[in-house]
């Protein structure tokens, strides 16, 4: 049973465009919402994270928007670059020793 | 200077065999994890260990037995391998439940059972 639902499964964006990935959850006990980036043959790496008391967090070209009432959060990649081509996972933390991941979104940035 | 290292990177074995994957972290973290990534890239937690103690066993078949000899190591032994065990297995570590710095993952071990 997937606790975090992620969409779309894949997306293609032109260089310089905006990539948007959405996630939704049900469990209001989640207290931490990270995004991970994974390149082929590598492990996931933490990209950016947010706590539920904040509605937006920006780090460089990456922004998380968080809507607590709707139980949704999203990742925006501004000015997408070919080097951003990767699989992105949203996740949520239900307790101290566990992260539940979304199904992943494969982003392809066309030059 | 690799933060979380797993060995081997690739493992091809026959059904019914027993195999082990080793994991070591040099970050001084107190918690280590095993995650399984299937062919659709879905990441699912298998085990969490905090200070060598098992915290989470996420309904994994008892053919899978983790062992943590110390805080820096978490190994995974798999008995009687089945075709469905084919996947990429990731070791990860964190401090204080993962806040605020998240998990650090290894590069994965691709297990293929034939």
C-alpha cells in the first residue's frame, strides 16, 4: 500500500522549461517531506526537503510547494537543464526510522 | 572517502543459493537501512537499525536476515534465493531519524537470480 502517490510517471521538458512533479498523501502524521534525485546506476540523493509548517522552500532552481490542507506537495524545477535528467522521488516520514517513497518520476530534458 | 559503500555492486546467482551483501558507512550516523528497488524503480523499506538494534522489519520474508555488528556496518544475508528477489538493494544511513539532513544512500547492489 503506497502511502505517497506521485505523478506523472514520466515527463519530457525542453531545456529552459519548467518541470513539475506532484505528490499527495493521506497520513497527517507525516512530519517531513524530502525529494530525492536518482541518476542511472546511482543511489538516490537528497535534493531538497520541507517541514509541514512551511508552504514553500526554494534552493537554487528547485522549489517545493506544500499545501497542508490539501495534503499535497510538489517539486518545481525551473530553467530545466539536460543535467537534470534523472528520476525524482518524493517521500514522507511517518516516524523516526522510515521514509515512504512515491513511485518516482523520470524527467527527460531535451536540449 | 565514499560515505556509504556496498559490496558487491553486481551479484548474479542461481535460485536456491545463499548470498550476502555488505554495507559500511563512514559518516558516524546512528541509523542504517536496507531498501529494495524493483524493476519499476519503486523504493520500499526492508529494515531499519538504530545503534545496532533492529527498529523496523517491514514484513520481509525471514529468508532475509540483516546483521549489524556495529553502528557503521549493516549486512544483508539472503537464504534460498528466489527469482522474485531480483532487484537493486540499497543501503542507506542517517542521523537522528533523518532530520534535517536526510538519508545518504549507497550506490546499490544489483541482484539477479537466474
